[in-house]
C-alpha cells in the first residue's frame, strides 16, 4: 500500500461500461480509491503515471488484451511488483497457468460479485505486503561478503510465494550481486543465475537438454513452482546476456504468450 493510513489505489481496466461501473462500485465499497481506463494502452499509461497499489483488468480488452497488458506491466521495474488480478468470463486451467506465468496474482470471474472481488483485492494486497515486503527487507539486510556465514543463505523461499519476475525485479532494484539458485522436484531440475549489480549476467539450467544464457532464463520464467535460494557474494561473470531485467521479462512473457496462442 502507498502509505499505512491511505486507502489503496486500484487501477481498473475494462472496455465494458456496465462491467466497469460494477467494478468501481465494488472497489469503492471496499474502501479503495479507483483509477479507471477503458483499454490496455490507457491503462498502461495510467499505471506508469500513478503507480497504483493493485491492477484489476479484463482479459477481453479490445486491441491489446489483458494478457498483453500484464506482460507490459511486469516488464517495467517500477510496476513489476504491483499485484495484478485478471477478470475473465472463463476460468480454465490453461487460462490460470497462462496468467500466473505472465505474473498475475489472481482471477475473478464475470459477472462480478462485490464481496468476492473485495476479498480477492484485500487478500492480494496483504500477500504483497507480507511476502514481497519481507523479501525486499531481507535483501536490503543481506550484505555482500566473500562467502556467506556458515549455514546461512542470503534468502530462500518458494516460487509460489514470490515468482521469478518479482524476484529478479527486486534484485535489480536493490542492485544485488550474487547467485540465485532455482530447484524444481517434478521433474527434477536445477538452475543457477549469476546476478551482477542487479542484472542477470549468466544463467544455466541443467537437465537432459541443458539451456544457457537468455534461453535458460526464458524457460525458468515458465516455472510456477519450486524453490529459490539467493546468496549475496562476488560474482566473476562477464555479461553473456546483454539484456536488462525488463527486456528479459518482456521477451519471456512474449514467448509464453506466443506458445499459448499456438
């Protein structure tokens, strides 16, 4: 939330005038200040200008749809940690997988139910404050050292709690240097990302078909489960990727989106 005593500011994006009115009433009824946009382009401009506490957007927007809006939001460091809720008329497993891979936090089905939407919004805001805030604070407290203290990791958690896009964004914002290890059990795979001053300089994903550099990052952005461990330490790794975090996230989301459309 922007400030402890301020009402959360929610950006609502929907081209359906009736649905947008319902959305505004539901959000204002739960104590939120609502910013409105009727298409993705206007929504992105408003998000950049106002930096809301949460975004609620319809999947079925004209032109640039809600999936693409989420992709563009997640590619911008100032916006990448904002909770994003999709509004959808369907609720398939494929839609949910696609949404979570693009950095979405939750889904709400249309027609809207005010009580449900309010609960989902408040839940996302609390989760953002509790989990992402704790990770950011921990990262600030981790001091770079030649090696971590015995038995101590810089920080560890699960990708269900903090997705890789948010994690990479936080490392960039804090200008951290170290090694980020990702582990998934089913199927078992392990990856290492080498971070220098907040940017990914190298990456390796082990397995039957190992991947390196940006290709490894793009594959890891598809993971919606697993564990991560970040250790702050000096990294002697030349930049083999040559892309900013935002560029990596944008291209990774584009690939996920392209695969889903095929």
